[in-house]
C-alpha cells in the first residue's frame, strides 16, 4: 500500500500539516480524523461572532471538509481517535455517527488535538446559561441563548485575553457586564502597571471589574444561572462565560508514554518531532521553544499552531524545516483599546534570573497634532548588563497594538537598545510621531 499519514485533529495545526504535505507529495495517503463537525475553523474569530460583528458562523470556516477532500485529504468527521497502538502502528478510531470502532494503520502520525478550556469545578457549574467558548458549536449555543433568553446581566469569569474579548462582545450587545478575575490583575500576561491601563479601559466602558475574586459557586434557580458567588459577594447574572485558560489535549500521547513538557503539553523538537520516531505534534497540544528563555514552554496560540503545522508538513513532505521558536508575542483588544506584549514581562524576566531595566513612554499613535491621533503607552524591558532587549508591552488606542511586531522582530534578531533606537522605521504624521513610541520607550533605557 501507499505510505500513509494519519492526522489527529482537523483544525489549524492538523490541516496546515496535511495541506503542506499534499502540496509537496502526491504519493502519500493522508487521513485526517476530526471528532467534531468542522475543519479549519477560526476559534480566534468566535468572540467577534458572539459580538455580532461576524454575521454568520460559516464565515469563520477557512476550509470545509469538502475542500480538503478535493485536495486529496481523506477527512473523517465526527470520528475520534481514542487510542494509539504503537507496537502495531495503528490508531483506534471511534466513528460517533456509525457508533463503530475501527483501526487504521499509519506510517507517520501527526497529533494536532489542540486544547480544551480549563474547568472550574465549583457547585452549580452545570446550570443552564454557563458557557465556555472553544468551538463553533459552543459559540452557536451561546448566541442562541442570547437570542432566546435575552439576558440583561452577563458575567465573564477570567480576565485573560479570551475573557476580555468576550467582555467586549457582551458590551457590544448592550449587556451589563462584570469581569471576574481570581488573580490580582486582569491580563496576567502584562505587568501590573500595564494591566492597570486595561482595567481602566474596561471600567470606562462600564464593565465592572472584580479582581482577587475567585469564583466559589454558581447560584441557580430552576437549573439556570442566577448569580456568581465570590468572596466579594454575589454577582447577579443570567449568562456566564468561563475563560480561565486552556489545557493541552495530550491524553493520547501520555497514555503511550510520549514525553510531555510544561503543563503536560506534548514535547516536540524544532522539527516538531515527539520523543517517538514517526510521531509528530503541533499546535495547542504541544509545547514550543522560547527563544529568550532557551527552553520549551506552553504558549498555545493560533499563530504558532499554523507555523508548527507547516513545519510538520514540510518535514513530512521531504524538506528539512526547523521552527526557530517563539518570543512570546500576543495581541488582543477591548473595544478601542489595543493590548499587546512580546518577549518577557518584568515578572518573567526576574523569574528567569535576569536583571531587568524598564522604560515607559506615553505618546500618541500619530503625530500629536494629526487628526485621529490616540494615546498609547509602551513599556520596554532590557537586560541591565548587556542592553539586550527583553520585551515590550503596549496598551493604547487604534493603531497602537501592532507596533509590537517591530519589537518582536528586534527580539528575534537579538538587537540591543542602541541598535533598536536607530532602526530605519517609517515616519509621516498620519502614521506616527517622528520617534515611534516603541523607540521612545527604548530611549528611556539607553
Ligand atoms: P484546535 O484548534 O483546538 O483544534 C484541534 C482539533 O482536534 C479540534 O477540532 C478537536 O475537535 C480535534 N480533536 C481533539 N482530539 C481529537 C481526537 N482524539 N480525535 C479526533 N479529533 C480530535 N490565537 C491567536 O493566535 N490569536 C487569537 O486572537 C486567538 N483568539 C482565540 C480566541 C478564542 C475564543 C479561542 C478559544 C482561542 C483563540 N486563539 C487565538 C487560540 C487559537 O484558536 C488556537 O491556538 C488554535 O486554534 C490551535 O489550533 P490547533 O489546531 O492546535 O487546535
């Protein structure tokens, strides 16, 4: 028989790998198992579908199963891989529609099983009206609830980027919204001084922000959510979304003894190989190397899932591709406030044993006199002894956030402050002040 590649998971990482292999090789049979009903869908777009900015969920599908099939990929929907038999090099699949279990042999296997929302095991969690947002079906259920039940008061549990995006969605729909965070601050990927700016933006848009408020229980009435119970009191809510982080779906890998790393993510090398020959992993189920920390971390993002999927596919297609690793870049927004970070935060740098210096710049996204200029604050971090850039955080109005890419590029290149300050960045009044705010922040340190 033909050489056979089996993919487990039909979204970003899995289908990037499959498509890349197909581009390079026509002599390989490719089978992709997906336990859900969709392929290549944009989880990242779900908050904007809930907000109503994206009218139809179908707009979030980049490539349908039929399109993949036309491309020569045998997509098997609603079919879950429930076991791996390494000795026989077979996967054990369960077709949920036919209620049939069968085995499928493989020569090469890609694990792209993604992640699942972290659970909040408190009383009342099963009440109707409490959702997580990690799939098209979950988003549909939430949107149906909003349309059918017409809730007035929403609570979001978790102040990370997903929580903030959902808070925006609820505000866009006119719901009174409370954001409940167990930790000291919202946006734990930012330092407290920058997170403070995000909290201010939330409050300005009438979101009630509660920090240091771990959820103790959900109060229900007739099986439906009535309130969220926290040490700060009872918050009335008739719809709740929980977004407190994700955990890698690494059970298949762990059950067969594959090496796992931080947070139980499947450990991969720079070619996306696992510890078992012929088995590869990519995306939210896997770890990734961090260029500044010099070790692997769990940093699940769509941008990395696509890249790791591509690396898998290139290698399986006969090339020799290596992923150089991430520098910890992420971006989100709440309404008009853009929030971005790259590299290490002050806290992360200290934990890594680095002596860090920080500089802040308060500036504008365009020349101050130019119409449409909005505020932005940049925090820049560098290593005290060497002047090497370590990271940056940005909070500001429209046009602020994507400037993080300049710093991410500089981090990848290992630039020092001096090198960064004199980069030939573009300037004209409609685009930036004469010194870009990220450079102004770096100048504070030089
Ligand atoms: P997934 O997208 O989780 O896909 C894994 C697939 O595997 C799923 O379809 C699942 O059904 C299937 N599967 C799992 N186990 C099995 C099995 N045993 N058998 C068969 N099939 C299986 N990232 C960003 O970079 N930017 C953003 O703005 C952003 N926003 C986000 C917003 C939200 C609300 C969410 C939830 C995530 C967001 N992300 C964002 C993260 C991004 O969506 C993920 O990093 C990305 O989807 C990971 O792709 P993946 O293919 O590794 O995993």
